[in-house]
C-alpha cells in the first residue's frame, strides 16, 4: 500500500513491549531516510534523524546556549491575542474554535486564585523543558531536544501514536486530523503527525526572535521576553535573577525553559 506523504497514518493500536526499543528506532530512522519522505513540495524539516544534526546552515547548535522565555502575566492584557495571531500567521495554522482538534502551538489561558478570586490571563505553549517527558516516551525518536534546549518533532518519523501528547503536562501538543493545505516551508505540517510550538526555530537560527514575542512587543503589552538562559549578561537572565519567577509544575522536575512573573 502506498502512503501519501502528507497523510502519515497513526499507529494507534501498536503494542510496544519495550518503550525504549533502540533497535526499532534505528530501523525506522534508516527506513525513512532511505525513502526520503517529504510532507509537501518545498517543505523540509529542521533535522532528519534527531538533535545531533539539528543546526543552522552556517553554525552548529551548541549547549552553551539555552533559549527560553520570560512572560510577565501582569503585562498580559485581558483579551489580547496578538501572540496567538502572530504564531498562527507565521506557522500556518488557524484557530477554528474546536479546542479538541485545534492546534495548540500557543493559546491564552485564564488562571484564577481560588482563595481570592483574582484572575490573570497568560499565554501557554510548549515549555521547552530541559527534561522533556515527550522525548522520553516517544517510541521512534521523532520528539527530540536540540542542544540549545528547543524541543521539536521530526515529522518524517512521527507515527502519530500520540504518546507525547499524553505525557506532556502542559497540554501543549496537538494532532493533525485533516490534510494540510499550503503549509509554510519553515513550519512543516502533515496529517497524522503531532505538532507544537517550535519557538520559531527558523527565526532563531536566522538570528531573530519568535513571532509571538515580536508581536507582543509591537501590538500587545510587552509581556514576553526571549533570550539565552545560560548567559548571565542577557536581559532575560538578569530579570530572572532580579525578580521572583515561576516555572509551571516545577514539582515535576522537567525544568521548563519558559518562566512566568506575577502569577
């Protein structure tokens, strides 16, 4: 049976006796590399085969850098969706009003203090954890973390099992149920695969910032700050050192790369 490249069928009923299965992972990587799957004409991935090959065209990814984000909930205006709109435009997805099937690259949440009744709105996306549960449970290695801390999905070897969606404590991943039309070359998407926020890795590798951060600065409340968490002289590191910040579900030990202020 021939599989259409943009419609990778999920293996929802597959039984895996050994979650690690290194031999099976190697086999799948070899098969997909040999077949040369593409999601759509002109659409390529950041790295075929995992984090070891994930790099910008002219510069190797290094663990000396850890990209992250600081979000000030006190500056996040109620009703503002500048970050969501910018992400959807940049990466080619849309909010259709169906929360069970819509993309979860970034979304606005309302959090309430049960004791005081006070509430805040804040954006939620992939937290780009230092110890990502999605990577741990992925049976094919399609979920991987780059050396610079960005967590991605290699769509060439994603089988749509959705284990990563179940493992993510932030509900930050979604499954593509329908065929994708006119995907962005820098944001590969395909039916039957899982996706999530990439921190606009194509922008970062070109020396830029994520689209959500840019839009928040221009059209929102300036609540989002992007930078290198490993550099003590970066603005994001200085603010984290100066002000109290929160990692959501820090008790899980995932060490998210996204931090929040004024929660």
